[in-house]
């Protein structure tokens, strides 16, 4: 087993272990004195992994209540959050008990927000079961739901008490879900670690399992370093958004259906690199293509840019974009939105 200690305001450990799901009870028992837990998951993960986690929790004395909701982004809603609150209340979960998020990014985000807000805060554990949630959303404490005005607009910073990553769980994922996670993994290589990038570019989607543990470890360790320096997203953490400005625009253009976040990140990284660091373009595109990710888009820039300006995270009329001029190095550049449009359309 590998361990990464995250030294945020509320420190915790990320455990990376094949077969970790079957030992989750033992690990969770070390971060809480309670033996009462609420396990929250979706209807896909329920069939694949719920019993393994429940068995292991029951084996160390946990009494578990379970809430299952339909998989997919529409479940990250205010209505579903209300259902989760009702379930926690009916299960008599108190502030000293523990909530477990078992699933991908949607499960982790909404469960984390429920844990941040129910009774003004209950400890929670993340058991991410997709590549994207293992390397990104389960670590760093961002929790959220979507509202009509946009994705992730209501949320809180709430660090988990523990994260358990089991690479064996990733074996059941369809290729497109693995590819989606690879969008974020390639991003980590580009922004911080050329060796990690080399590891990924020397493999492909067919033999990804050979590098999975090392890759997941390195990605989480990069996220650790960034989040420790800027837990509340006021500066350096913005580098994690490499590829995301155009990526979010692509997701928005597709109305958040049929085009995943990871595909958006991959296409967004390739598009901005094409424009501003063309010397890296071919290498980046080859790596994205090896993991069956898009390397650009046919949608005219004039149609995408309006979606960038709707990004609620941009301050006034300036936009922060991230650019890598060498693999493993990146910078944050702040320009007026009009200048960003000129650079992208030029
Ligand atoms: N997913 C980007 C971040 O955690 O800041």
C-alpha cells in the first residue's frame, strides 16, 4: 500500500492499494470512534462494489445505512441533496458518525457537500471508483452541487477524513470513463512532471493497467503539493485548470451531454497549446490520442468563446489562462477577456 499525507487545515491520508475496497472497513475504523456510518453511492457502483465495502465495514463492527441514487450528473442537484439530508436524518446520523462517499465524481461531490452542511459538518470518507475521481475530485476538499445557473455553483471546501483508492476498481470501467480520467492525468504531467508525462506517452489505453498505480500516485502527489500551498483556490491551485477554460466551453457548447469533462480538458489543452506553444503540440496530441481523447475541435472559436466568458470564476473582465511552454512547467497568465479572444482567434 502507498500512502500520501495531505497537510491541509484538516490533514488526512490518501491510501492507494489494490484490493483496498475489501479493507475499507479496517481503514475507516482508524479515522472515527463511531461505528455508525451512512454509505452513499449510485446505482452502477452499487452493483459493482457496495457489497464489498459493506462486508468489510460490518466485519469491524460498523452499522451501515445505505442511500443509492441514479448515476449521472443530473443527480448532483438540489433535489437529490434534499433526499440525502432526509436519509441522513432518518438514519439518525449524528455529528460524531461517519459518511462514506462510494463512487465517482458526482457521488463524491454531492456527498461531500452533504457532509459539509448536514448538522454543520460530519466527517466523511471518499472511496473514489473512477480514475478521474481518484486523481482529482476526491482529493483537495472541493465539494459541490449544480444549480440551473451552472455546474458546481453551490459548494464548500470540506476535506475528507480519509481517501481510499483501489486501482482494481478501475478494471471494471468502460474505456470512455478511463479515457476521461486520462484527460486529467495528462494535465498533471503537462503542468508539473515531465517524467510522469513520459510514463504516459510510452503507454496507451490498452496497457494502461501496467502504469496505473504509479500514475495515480504521482498525480495525487502533484495535487497534494498544489492544494497544500493554496487550499482555498486563491492562486496556485488555478494551475489545475490547464485546458479547462476551453474545456468547460466545449462541455457547455455540448450542453453537458455526450461530451465528458476529461474530453473537454484534453481538447482544451491541445487547442491552447496549438495557439500559444505550438512546439509542444504534436507531443501532447499524440499522448491524448493514445488514450482515445480528442486533440481539438471543429467547433468555430467564435462559438466557443462566449462560453468562456460565462465562466463564473473569472474576475470582472479579465481571464486567467494556464499555459505550458515546456512539458512539466506552466504559468498562470491574466489578460483582458478581449485579449484572450484575440489570442485564440488570431
Ligand atoms: N479540480 C480542480 C481543483 O481541485 O482545484
